[in-house]
C-alpha cells in the first residue's frame, strides 16, 4: 500500500471545499471541519432551559455525542429544540453536528442563533469565534468586525484569545482598505496539454522561462514530478522528469536551479529518510538525471522538511521545516553548499520573515535576493497570504503583502515569478470532476506597480567552446558584483554539451568569469546599473588555449576618465589575473592598452601606454615577477570595430593580454 504523503496532505488541506470558495483568483480555503471546531460537550451556558424534557433530551444528546454516535446525538438535539427552541446550548450542539456533516451554512445559522439568544454571555464566545472565522474566510470584513466588537469584551484581558481577536480586527481594517484599491489581474489557464492531471500544483521555472516543473497527482493516486518545455509558442505535453526521480512512492514540491540542471524535491517515508518528509537532490548532465540523494542530516531532521527553493546557481537552498528551534510552527530555513560539497547546517531565516504562525512555499526570485513566501503571521486578509521580502546587507526587509486580488480571504500559496518579473505562475482550484477537486496551472501578468518593487533579472545562456576546435568545454563560471567584489553565483557548464544558463539581475555591474583547465580565463562585463527591463541573451563563449601568442580582452578593467588611474571596481579582474599567473608559474603575458579615435593620436598612444603600465605595476606589486610582464600602448592604431558609434568606441577602449 502506498504510504501517505504529508506534502499532499498539506496541499489537500488547503484545497478542501467550503461555502466561501472562489472569492478571488487563488483557490485555497480551509475547511470548516469538525476537527477544527469540535468543542467539549460540557455545558457552556449557565442556567440552561428550565424545561425538564429539554434538559433530559440534551443530556442524551451529550452522551451520544461523546460516544461519537452522531446520528443519535443529532436526533436528541432536535428533540431538545422541539421542547425549547431558545435552548442556546442545543443550538451550539446542532452547529457542531452540521460541521461534522459538512453543512457549514447550516452550522453558521446555528452559531448565529446562539449569539442572538445570548449576545453578552461570556460562554457565547465560542460561537462568536466560529462566526468571525467564517466571515473572515469569506472576506465579509464588516460582519466579522461587528462580531468582534461583541466578542472581545467577553475575553480575559491580555489573554492569547484577546490578542488574536485584536489582530483579527486589524485584518478587517486591512482587508477593507485593500479591496478598495485592487490590482488588475487577468489569470490565463495553461492549455489542456499541460493541465491533464487531477491535480497539478507547486510550479517552478528555469531562468529562461522555457522549462516548467510541477507536481502532479496521477489517477492511480501517485504524486510525481513532471516537466514541460515552451517551444514554438506553446508548452509541450508534460513528461515524467525521470524514472530515477519518480518512483512508486510520492515525490513532489520540486525546485530547479536557474539552468534547470539541479533539482531538489520532497519525498516522504523513504528508507534513507530522517523524518516524515525529507529533501533530496539530483543533478543533470546532458539528458540524464543522476539518482537522487538525501541532503543529509545537516538539512533533514526527524521533523518535516519540504517546499524547497534554490538560488539561481543552486548553491543556497531555502525550505520549510517544523523542527525545533524555530520562531513559529513551520518556518523558512536555509542551507548553503560548501566547498567540500556538503550542505551547511540549516539555519532559521529569522525575523522579520518568520512569525509565531506558519510560513509556507518560499520561492527565491532569479534576481537572487527577493524571497516570495506564504504566511499566516503577517498582516493580510486572513489565512495564508503571499508576501515578498528583499535580502540586503543589513538583513531581510519587512515583508510586503502582494495585495488584492493576488491575495484574498482564501489561502494563497505556491506562486513563482518569471525572471523578467512579467508573469506569475500558480495553481487554481476551480473545477470538480464528480467528488474530486481539480487544480490547474495558471499564469497572470504582474501589474506594473508590483514589477517596480523588485529587480528583474536578465538571463544569459549559450555554449562554452574551444576557440580553435569548436568543441564544447567543461568550464566553471563565477558571477561577481563589481561594486562589492562579492561572488553572487558559482556554476558550471553541462559536462556533455558545454551549455550554461545564468541570471544577471538589474541594478548592478556584473563581471562573468569563465575558467577551464588548459585555457586562459575569459572575462565578460555587463553594466545593468541603469537597466529597467529584462531580456534574454544568447552568448556563446570561446576560450583560448594557453598557447604562444594567444590573446584576449580583460573586460573588467576601468580607469578614471582621461587618466591612467585604476578604479576600485577593477580589483576583481586584476586579482583574477594575478590568480591565473600564480597558478601558471611560467606564463609570460603582454599587457596592451588601446583607445578609441577621439582626441589627439599621440596623446592617445601615451595614455594607452600609461594604462597598460598601471596594470603591469599592479601585478608586479602583488608579487608577479617583473620579467614575466611587459606593457605596451597601441593608442587608436588597432581598433576592434570602426569608431562610428559610442558602443564601438567603448569596445576599442580596452586592455588586452597576450601570451609571449
């Protein structure tokens, strides 16, 4: 028999049908269930009806209710109300039974009868609580607020219940105000080609938006991971990600690195697991995925780990866990891949992201620092809302609610945003086949006011090859923020075909460095400090073998205008060059300076010589032998492109290396 998959239980709990479903574009709504609202059968109203027959009937109802014989309990509750229709405690019992029989509308009528009969009785607080929770889920904030004004005075001052009620008042105020200022959202259902399962949920995307991963529930009640690709303007029919990943057991809630070659997913109750649900990792080379491995005891615990999201380079992992040491029940945690290939001991993300309540479904945007997640604990519409927070040098910023109708009074989870911040993908429960709920994948275009709140990310992809043979090269790449010198991504090409895919977020200057054994490193520069929109770039990178007279450009060397003084952001490139020369201890290089044709040719030649010498002096000062370095200036004599545009002139103002 297939073991229960706790992740699907989490999902199903959010999907249960209720009287308040489909008030917004997202589909989640908690079931008003008997397990949630079941109360003690003890009398909660003093001085019950003086009608002896009513009291005797209610005592029988209580006996059967305690024995979970709900048919007889219902019969004797009806008898009670036949003898005395003002018996408030019997109306409360009737509401409980309606919940058990999944008749929430009738349950609410009975709860309303209780507070109508005894509006100011302290023991009526339980009925008020049910009514308030219902109206909050339905987005009926005015009615919830009216009940709260009567409910709060019945509670003990400074009690947990009173604090919760005060927060519910804030939810009412927030919800009413947000609904008055809605965002414009137009959900688009993905084609039936993709939406072919009973349930499909928890989508994940590669940086180029051309590969979509999601969890699907198949007819045989098996949960698996599926992949679809965007080709020729449409999504292909989804296929199982791999026989090595999907098994006879359940797999779900997967995440992909930016290039789609690292997968982390959730699997439960496996023999090599540490707890109920664990996180597993697999990497792809060519078309094949390797056998998944448990992420180990630094990440997984005897508790529940699930809902992972990877950083663009696949080296930092965020996930949800209910382990000890957190702030609330289920918190966002993170771990990083270390140089030895092991994952670091997981740490709690902490406040202000995590709260005393539950968080869920984190998603790290392709820009590498904006975290989207669901939470019950931040100010919202009630239940799970979607938020985002940016990571800064001083920590995570205060999370911001994504607004209405992305968030509604229903529960919202599992949203992913494309790299260019144009679209969001999510699951929506809108259909029913018989008694079976059906969830389908949708997307919507993000309103401009949201797009402006977090940096978009460009993607860069292509092949790394040998400049002479054209054969693919296994290379390691680093993306460095030139302003801070911080490495923000480390990744590698596909070992089979030399393909790479990475992200270049707007808002900074990036240096991309490509290294491979037997080749001189390659540097590229991308100035996105003033870039607002995002795009995809195809760039094949050719590496130069370390042969005599091989040459290339040092793309991230910067000088003060009209001077030979090196700018601080040149240090990344210079230190890379020093590292290369120390690694290749017999290598000798020529540093050549070049200018455009603006100004006097003689002065340009002098300036180019001085700039080349500044670079050489930096290398010598760092310990590189003077005999291995020579500097030469060519001025404007050897342009890379015609000096007919500012873009071309910028290419011509350069520093080159050459092996001699």
